[in-house]
C-alpha cells in the first residue's frame, strides 16, 4: 500500500457524496456476535494491493477458518484511486460493501454527507479494551465526539537514512539525527560525495510547521494562519536546501524520491512506514528514526494519520455484530503484532508496543515511540484535501524552485481563506 500520508499529499481525496440519512449502528452492548450456527457473510473493500495486501488476505483467511462467531469475510482489494471512485456511487446505490478500510483523510467527506455510521459502541463490544488503544489512534476516527473509524494501521513521517552513504561521508552509520540542524549537516556531507548522490528532499510541510511552532488554520479551523513567522522559516529552509544548496533536484518528487533511496543514491528521506518494504527488498543498509526536533532536547512533535475500519450507512444493522467481530479480531494483540511485524509499521495497541519482540525490533520500536506522542491533524475537516493539494503543495513547489517566500505565503493565505469562505 502506498498510503503516502501527508508527505505524498494524496490520501486526502475526499469524495463528493449524495447526502444520505445516517443510520445508527445496531446494539452491541457487551455481547458477542451470537451463538447461532447460521453463517453471516460480510463484504469488505480496501486498497491494500502490495505485499501488505497479501498479508491481509492471509489474516482474513485465518479469521474465516477460526472465528467462533459464524462470520465469513468476503474481501475485495483494489487500488485506493479505484476505491475512492467506486465507494460513493456504491453507497448511493445501496450496493456498497458492508464495511471498508479507508484512509484517515478520506473519512471527513463521507461523515459530512451522512454516509458513514457512528461506530462509537464498538468500544463497548465484549472483549474490547479501549484503554489499550493509543489515544491518538482513537482520536483519528473521531468527529464531533463520535467514532466513525476504528484503527487498523497508523503512520507518520519518519526520517530514514542510508548507512553506507553515512560511512562514505565520514558519519557514524548508527547516528540518529536529533535536530533539524544535524539533519541538514548530514545531508550536505552526503551530497558532497557526488556521483549522482543526493542529500535529501523537502517533505511534508505540515510536519515541519508543527516542529517550528507554526500553524495553517486557527483552532476553530475557520481561518487561515499560514502566513506566520514559523512557516516563513520552514519555507526559507526548504528554499535553502533545494534551490540554494541543491541537496536534491527540485523536480524530483513522490515515488521518484523513493526510487533514489532504493537505488542507494539518496542519503536521507522523510517518509512513511511503506518505505521499509522497498528498503528491505532492495537490500539497502538503512536506519530509521523519529522526526527531528528544532532544538537539542526539544519537544518531540508529529502528526498521525492512518487507515481504519468504517461502516457505510447503506449497511444493514443486522451485520454490525459480525463486522465488530472481525474488527475486534484485528485489534487483538496477536493480529496487531503480526501486522506490525510483517509490514514494519508502528503498533497503536499498548500491549503490542510493550511486547518484547516488538521492543527488540529496531525499526518497529522506533516508529512506536513517535506514535506515543503524535496527534491528529484536522480530524473531520472536509477542506483538508483542497488545502493540501491545491494550496500547500503548489506553494512548496514554487518556493523550492526559487520563488519568494513572502509572496507565496500571502498567496496561500488568500487561497485558503477563499476555500473556507466558499464552502462554509
């Protein structure tokens, strides 16, 4: 799965849906799926199509073989683009799957139009311990105090580095970057190696803004605050690293940056957990750490995104208990740990994060540390996609190719306020 969170800036494609009345979930009230021997078949759509998709197929098959709730999951996997194209019309036509796994950023549009059910009572389902979930993971699915989205996977922006390039540049290959200044220093030294080797690339503006103490919207998310001193520093940093010092080619973006990393031609990259698969497949000697702080011993800060389970409003209430049975199975220690180990992604269940094998995994344990203090950005904001894709990304692209920072911030400020005004 290439759910490229805020870095790839593509997971927030929010569908425009026909408004449907929101139907409450069926009563679970601390009960199991029942003792009837009749099998309940539930349909499940998601966008996991890479190696994680294969892993998911095995987990679903195991559930179908072993669950005692007489539930069978029938799964349909497709690209995320296809998923986002098919789901809105399927819900409107009442031909949607019984439940889905969807990206955090896509949820708001569905909820806004009343096409996703409130799943808050999942946490009252027999055997579910809400206190075992990281608070940030639970909050990822909350809109107006209700849970429309139960965690399946979490992700953030992490800093990866090529240990072999570190060695060539005279850097301790096991040195974890702690500060932005150290990050830039290492990137410059690696870029100086020449022979087509790049130092690093600009990444998720929202993450950098958070670390620098900036903001994009006010607390009520009704007005732009993007034109501030902290964000000016972020964009000046981007301009310096890409346009002035040329630590990477400004025209190289997205998957092309990943491919440089997989080819051993990039020193450092900020990316999500999906990068691990390619690093391992291409036998890159690498390390990963949390996003650096601005100052030494500074406060660690990060945004959290992810994928979660949702129930379309077209799903009959009689299917709720069966769906909850599978979601509970997924959120058991055994399965959550298995998913983290197979896909090298951070756990969000506390008992998994505390597991000895997880703690001894240098990649997963590092990602887990960041999850513990991460927070959710703009939960339920239907304008997130528009602001990110049509304002922030173009602004950054202009700056890294030499445009004036102040001019771009002023322009972005006007564009964001127009989006907020026109759609409220």
